[in-house]
C-alpha cells in the first residue's frame, strides 16, 4: 500500500485510509475466480465495512449484499446493491426489519429458529408477500480461529441444530407465505486452512444425501464466508487466495444440477485495502520499556483489545534505526494496547503511524467511549 503522507498532514488524526486500487484489484479477482464456476454467487458482508464510498465500489462489481440488520439493508440499497441480491441473516430480526425486507423484496432470509420462521410467516401474510427462506443450520464444526469468532459449534447462539433440520423444513412447507429454497451455513471468520471448508463440504454432502432420501430437493447452498487474510505480511499478500478458496468448494461440494452456491465474503474483500492512520502524541520511557502513545485508541480499532488481534504497525515518518515499543492509545483502559514489543523505526512526537489490514471490522466497530469523535474514512480516490 502506498501512503500519501504529505496529504495526511492536512487531515485530523486518527482516520481510516482506504486504497481503492487494492479494493478494485481484489474485487476483480473475486469476480474472475468465482466466475470460473457455474452457479457461484458472491455477496459482500456489509458488517465488515459499511462506508458508503466503499460499498458503492463493491456494488459496481455486481456482488450481492449479506446483511445482518435493517440498517445494513437500508445502507446497501442506498449504495447501489439490488434488493434481489440481498440475503438477510441474524438471530434477532426485529419486526420492522422483517417488514423492511419484505417491502423491498429481498432475495432471501437466512432463518435461525422456528420462532423466527413463524413471525416471518405472520408478517408476510399481513403484507401479502411471499418470503424466500434458507435455514441456517449449525453443522457443529470447530473452525481453526479465535473462540469469539467461531459460529458453527453447537454451543454457539447461531443457527438451527442439525437434529431439528427436518422439523424446520416440514414446518416451512406448511406455511402459505414461506418458500423454502435452501440451507445456509457459516462456521467462523479468519479461516486460513482449507481443511475447515472441506469439512463443511463433507457435512453438506451428507445432509443433501439425507434430504434427497426424503424427497427434499433444494435450490440454494449458502456456505457463508470466513476466508481470512494475511495480517502478518499485508504488503506481500494484499489479495487472499480466492482461486484456492473457490476451487476447494468446486472440488469438494457435490452440487446437484441447477443448484447455486452462495458465498458471504467480508474481511477478505476489504481488510487489506484499509489502514488506521494515527499520530504519535508522546514517546514515554517506562521502567522497563518504551511506549509509543498515539492518538488512536481502542475506540477507533477495537480488534486488538477484543480479540487480541494482530495488526502490522508501520512508522510512516521515520527511517531511523528500529527500536522496540509498546504501541498504546489514550483511552482510560489498560486494554487500550495495539501491540507490545513492536520493532519500529525510531518514533518521535508527531510521527504518522499506520495500523495495517484495518479495512474490515475497523471503522464500522468504532465507538464514542470517553466521548471521543468517531474516525472518518478517506479513500485514495479523494486524496
């Protein structure tokens, strides 16, 4: 990623910087690799980054939208996504969100409980609409990722248990305003081992065989997202291996004629195009270590505090010999630490520091704790 440091001097820090060349290259790669396989459809997970400037570019590449709230549905439509390509998941869909979805004729609800199914039916009847639904099935697969971002285990709150799948499908068939079209899965995020996706394919194959024995044929298989990015070497690997990812599903998922496979990719599309740009306030010498105190904090990028996530840190202003620092923010919490014992070119007050791979789950998760201002996102197109 190239950083226009001279232009940064006129912008209040902290802020997010988005390299739209990387974003466009990533989207083109996704489009090409998914396009090699018949019936592969990609939705962008809005929750990763909902900046309108980012979403407008993603929508231009023809991706659908994966939403988890009514607000995300509204934002995606405003930014050019077609309602007919919107899928809507979430364990707690409010009535107004269901109504909004039906009013806009979205493609599909990913339903996570029988209780939810009943409410969608009631609202659809009232509105004279038919709701397409996929059941989100919990496959009880343990993915190789952080415990807080696994979603496919029996202990997680998401989805319908495997043993309740047939009951759910039979219930859907009794409702006048529900059209059951498929199954939805999502086992977790930041997955780097194809073995996790292969295990999901095998589980789906088993389920499909069982469904067909009961005369149940489905149109849509939605495998969620989860593909991770290289947080250690973002400059060397700005675009994930989408070819391997899509080829893995093409090789291991036994599709039936006419079936479509839907993907919900978020992090892998936007993470590497974004950096949090912050400025050094103080370099503090502690008893046993040096602290680089910057003006960004956990309110601007919560992932290190919440997930113990690693983001590569660069001193953009210095070429002096490296020294070791704990890079910390100004928030009144001991957890407001971006990284410890980091080797950086010697840091001075006023130096610009970049936290890389922050284009996903960065700006969108920012808060105003300590009454701080929310960070603004700027793109390479406008600087």
